[in-house]
């Protein structure tokens, strides 16, 4: 009886080790940065970089691009962070910006394919409240 119980325990442990690699989505999801909420202003400090983060799915051909910057904002860089390693899994697109002067500013983004300039899936505007260093 003890031998059967040990064999059963080994099978359960081996099955538990094998499942994450065999079952899609069973492995822990890669931690993605939380998307920026466009309903709340972003607080920034003049001269210091800050990020605007949006959900994106590069496998669809769509990506976010900046369409307008106001009030002294500059794009420092942008990039994409892949989510889970599954086809079609969404990730995050990041825009690192810098305020060059204090005050209220905004950044507008559109989500579209590069070949479909008139096909816009989504538009979003973020308000940025920049304060002087100090």
C-alpha cells in the first residue's frame, strides 16, 4: 500500500511539473506595466522622463503613434513590451516623454495600422500637469 501511495504521489508531482509547459496559459503570465488611465491627469516634473503606457497587440498590425503634443512635451523614446508568449497575446506600448516647461499639456495617440491611415481603431488623449523641479 505504501509503494502505491508513493507511486501516486510521484505521478501527481510529475504531472504538475509537466502541465505548465503543455497547457497554453498555464505558466505564470509575464508581469506587464499597468496602462496609464486617460481619465486622470499625469503628474510630471519638468526635465524628468515619465511614461504613457497603452495596451497594444502587435500581431494585429495595429500600433499606437503620437499625433499631437502640446505645451512643451517631447517624446524621448518609445517601445513595446510583449505579454505572454502566445500568438495574439497583447502587450504594452510605452512612450517615454519629458516636459520642458511647467503647466498643463496633452499628448494625443491613435491606434492604427501603418498602411490604413484612415482606419483608426482608437483615439486617446492624456493630460499632463508638469511642475517645476524643486
